[in-house]
C-alpha cells in the first residue's frame, strides 16, 4: 500500500497590499515572470512535485471580514482535513523547487514540523504533520501559523533552493526573481 502524502496548501487569498501599493495596484500573483505569471510558476512547481495540493482563493475566505494568513491556512487545512499532513506554501514563491516540496514532505515522516533552510534563512513551505491539524484549523488573523511553530520546534531542513526564501512581496523582489529565473535558464 502506498504511503499517504501530505497535501500542499497554496495560499493565494491574500490582499497583496504592499505589492499593490508599490506597483500602482498590480496583483503580484498575476505579475509576469518570464513566460508565466508568479502564480503559474508556483503552481507548476507544486504540480511537478507529484504531491496532492489545494489552493486557497479569495472566494474561500470572502465570508471573513478581514481575512489574514491564519484564516487562509485554517481554510485550506479544513478543506483537506483527512490529509497525512500539510505543506503551507504562499503562492508568491514562484522559484521554489519541486525537490524542496518533496524533501519537506518526506521529512514529515519523522518530524512534527519541518521548515526548509537555505543559507541560514528559514523558508517555505513549512510542513506540518497530521497531529497539528486541530491547531492549524483553529488559526485566525494575520499571524499565520506562528503559534503552532512556537508549540512545536520546527526541524530545520537544509536545502539548496534559493526559491524557498524568495517571495515576491515588492516590485523589487519581482525584479530579483526575474534575474534569478534568467540565471537558471
């Protein structure tokens, strides 16, 4: 019998306030990055990982007055409550590698919480074992899974993937992602 795999929860319901303010209103997830959008790059990496996935869209959190990252995480985990665990991946990490997703998923077999680390910097996706489900489903607000991370010291998984730390929160970060993408081609 094949072992159950954790589900990647892609967080795409955010308001992107910083990016919109600095870019004249552009949505960072639809910003062009090579021949694809930021969102399409992230989704392609998830699909290439072979892991099951679920994407949290604005429509999923529209019933919440001011939804934050915690609300998005809770929504995604509730939608995939029977998963073997969850990898929480913000959709604005377009250069994350499929191998990093698989490595975090594999490490969940022996750790409750796993966080990839590139050159000393903690990145995404953060992996949570099924035991964290109730705590993740109870999250609200904009602090993400900080409380769950404080309750379970994350295993720091060294990776060779700069993409796990390069989010696209500003136009400058998008330009940096464009340069990194060009170097990898």
